[in-house]
C-alpha cells in the first residue's frame, strides 16, 4: 500500500488526478498517460516501502514488562541481530494490558511476532486465522520433547507456536521447616492428609491458600482433576466436551472439600503473595503454586525452598501429569516482514536464545532441552527434571479453555465452592448450564 | 469547598465577633469535620507512607509496623515504568485535548446561550445526554472505525487513527464536550443581556461578541473546567489502553501497569508510582484552586 511519507506528498495526493497528471507529464516526458503515471507512482511508493525499511527489520510485540525478562529479551534480540543482521523493534506492553487487549491487538495492526501462551489460547487464535502457520520453522528446530510440540500444535495439526519458557505447578515448602519437624514427602493422598494433620498439631497452617484474584484455586482444581481423572479428561472437560455434572467432576469437588479444612481459612480475602508470605514466615507448611512463588522469597531464602509434585490419588492414573504453562512466540497473520519473522522465530526456538536466557535470568526454565543449563539452581534443575519426566503437560485451567468461560464461570464458581463446599450438586449443574451457553460453536 | 467559603465569609464579615462560644454542638461539628477530613486523607496518606518503605521490611513485619524507610521506591518506579517518557505522552494528549474541548464547547455554549432558536434545547439535550452514555458500550464500533481511518505517516507512524495521539485526543474531546457545553452554557446564560446589546450598538460582530465579550467574562468557569478536564483526561486510562498498541506511546496512567509484575506485585513500588502520577493533578488543582471554587459557585448562585 502506498502512503505519503511527508507532508508535501500528502498534500500532493489530495490534488485530483486530472490536475496532477498535467504536472507529472511535464516532469516525466515520454510517459504514456495519466493513469499509467499514477500507476507507476503507486508502485514506486510500494517499492520504497518494502525496500527502505523492511529487509533488515522485524517487529516484536512483547508482554515481558518485568525488569528482568525485559532485559533478557533485549539481550536475545541483540544476539539475533548479531547472527542475522536484522534489527528487532520490540514493542513492550505490560503483561496484564497485553493479555486483556490481545483480541483487539491481533485484529488491529499487530507486530510481526508476538509473545503468547501455548494450549487452548494459542489454538483459539490459530483457528480464527489470526496467527500464521510456523510448521516450517518447527522443521528446523530441535531439542523439544513431544509434549512441547503437542502444546504448540493447532487443531489442524500444524504448529503455530514456538515455546520459549515454562514453569511447573507443584507443592512448595521450606526445607528448614520440614527438617525441624521431620516431615517426609507424601506419596499418596492419604500420606498427604496425614502429613497435613500432623502440621496442624504442630501449630502450622498445613496448606497456604489464597483465591482473592480467582486464578490460584484453578491450580488446585487442575491438579486434583489430573490426579483423579487424568490428562485426557482434563483436556476434554476444558474443551467443553465433558459434562460438569458427571460423577468424575463431582469427585474432584468431593476430594477438595475433604482437603479444604487443611487449607488456610478466609482465602477469598487473600492474594497469593500474602499466602506465600505465610510460607516464607514459616507459619504454613506447604503451598501449591507455580514456581514463581520464589519471587516472594529473598535471595538467601530461595535455597531453602523445595517442592514435590502433588501425590498420587488413583494408582491407575499415577502422578506424572502436571500443570506447566508454556510461554513462547507466535507470528501474526500477514506479517509485514514475513521472512525475518520466521528467522526470528527460529532463533527464539534455537539453542543460542535459550543459552542467553539461562545465563541472564536465573528464574526461567527454558523450553529447549539442548540449552546449556549448568547455570540452573537446584530448584530449577529439579523443576526441569519433573517437567521433563512428565507424561503429559497441562497448561493451567485458564489457558486450556475459553477465556470467557474461565473468567466469567469458573472463577466465581470456585470461589462459591470455597465459601460453601457443601452444595456440590447445585454448583456443578450451574457450571454445566453456563458452559452450554458459552460453548455454542 | 462549602466549608472553605463559609469560613471565609465569617472572616470577612464586617462585624466579626471576637470569638465564637464553644458550645457542645460546635464541638460536635468540629469533631465531625475532623473525622471526615481524616477519612478522606487516610488513603492518600497511607499510600505516601507505604511508598516510603521497603518491600522486604513490610513483607517481614507487616504494614502495621514502623520502619524500613527508603526513597528507593521512587527511583525504581521512575526507572522501571519510564515515567519521563510517559509523562510527556500524557502532555501530548492532555494539553491539546483540553484546549480543543474548551474552545469547541464554548462555541456551542455561546450559540445556545446567546441566541434563542427552536432547537437550542434539543441541542443542549443532545450534548448533555451523551454524557450519560457508557463509553465502554462504544468500544467495538469505535475500535473498528479507528482501524479503518488512515492517517498520513507524518501524523502517526501507525498510519491509522488507531495507535495515534490524534485518535486519543479526538476521543477525549468528543467525550468531554458534553459536560463542558452544559456548564458553560449555564454560565453564559447568567451573563447580562445588556452587554450584547451594547456590543451590538458598538458594531461588534458575532465573533467579536464571543471572543472579546463572552470569553473574558467566562474566565472563572473556563479555569474551573480546565482544572476538571485536565484531571479527567490525564486520568483517562481506558481508551488509551484500548486504542493504543505501542507500549512506548501509552500515557503515564497506563504505564503505571508496568510496575505490576506478571505474578509478583511490589505494592510499595506501585504506591510510589501512584503518588508520582498523582502529583500533576494536585499541582494543577492548587494552581487553579481559586478559580475553581469561584467558577463553580458563581455559576451556581446566578444560574
């Protein structure tokens, strides 16, 4: 498309063709006619557009607004510039705004490449045609487990996503507290309940818990679902294919209701940071949360932090699946500089980018297994191991289902359940009714 | 505000009594006023207090403790959220928007107040009614519209109304005009008609009557509105986040979100940022405070 690049050109464009033609004719002798002249003018404009700026540039919409990740991303894009000579124009928008605006953003004029999440959220935009197929980039990538490739694949079997980092959800605790009381990592739900009961006797709050913001309780629901009903049921339930009124779902809530007295009370008025605080202050024994729980701890205290994956409930299902949301990159539909965008995605998915990330950000787990992870802390190593050995990786409830379903139905429903765990029948049928009106297509 | 004018009146009173008697009722009144004042001040004072303490200290000891004083939050907030750049963005949006709103609104108000046409009331009604419209309801049509309207590149590098300052200025002007027309037309209606008759006898054109007779007289009302509009447009946050795409172009209120982490939020840091962002509105208010009170009360008592 041709657009004027200066005020003079803009004004010149406002002149009717009949008049403009005369001027141009006098300037460009020998040209055929007004129409043709205008045509070449337009083409020349286009040529300018793509030739002047496009070949050595690519734009990247980033939600990495936290100081550390932002800095790391800048280093990675520098690395890309050195290796390919292409300059990345990074457009950083804070995480929350980016997420809330994603629909507008992708339908407006998105950057060539943008940060996003794996799972349903990725498939949703892929299916809407708002993201481009990057299967050819995947052909050049190595170092990814099948679980990661699966999480990057859309409904049509093509890849739309390049993973960069992830973090697992697990039960975190302070080693010093557990040593003091001689606690052992529980292997089954019974062990877990006994342990929590012992913590209560020792004057601790067994399980720190907070759900003011609505999403932390999804972690508990997810892990119980994965342990009781398994990964495939989780996927189907989130896709709206299974009934919420089924006994399988009721069993999740039943089990949860049994555990709820062991959780920190009044959780609806607490943020995860405050709950993590109680763990940090050694008032709580353990806390089911993402790896980011460490951000509430000072650097010295981080070495005291350890975790175990949620114990087995059903021996048939085992305890190998877990929530480990993956963050990564996607390409917009019709990117301005498509070749560079693909090159950038390939670089992001490669070993070099992962190595830079590990070296500069000790809090991130990189998705590429080929990366040099000697810089990992003990906690990171363990997390990478746990996720690497996981049979299936779920993306977390609100990333695995429609965003409107997660925020308007599930958040209030789980909060309702925490307030009143008795009426499971009423709760599940209410979720099911709302689900039917949301999952219409 | 009413208390301020009330006390001033007694101070200026011709026969001010030496000292009021301290009756129980008066004690009660003062007790009540002090309580209300403190209640209003509490959140702001709390934010300022929080912003001056380190997160490590409050995390370990709780907010009810005392200690951990530091100014680091301000430095960090300014740096991480890049306030310098974003304050400038806010200026680019607020200043033209306020000036344009006041100019356009005063034009409409002048016509409504000065001439008596049949459609005057309808016109005023339309402008006022638009105030009652929830802005968010217009989000989708406006968003579509903005992504379709092209701008030349020297006006906006997005080449669209979307993601340009022009678009935001336009939106703010559109949404703020209604209220300004309402206030200004009421104010102008209170101006004596004789002025215009005199002006006409002197041969002043309509433009002159507007620009040289009406506008100078409206100064208090304009100053009051300017204070309010600066605050409102500066604080406007919704449209800026929806109609902008480039993080670097966000106004300062939207950039405050940069201080919130993906998961972790340092509340003390956010307090420091909020205090910084609130300062310009306070400055504007104290600068124009005199006009502000006069502008509103003058219009009220005469209208």
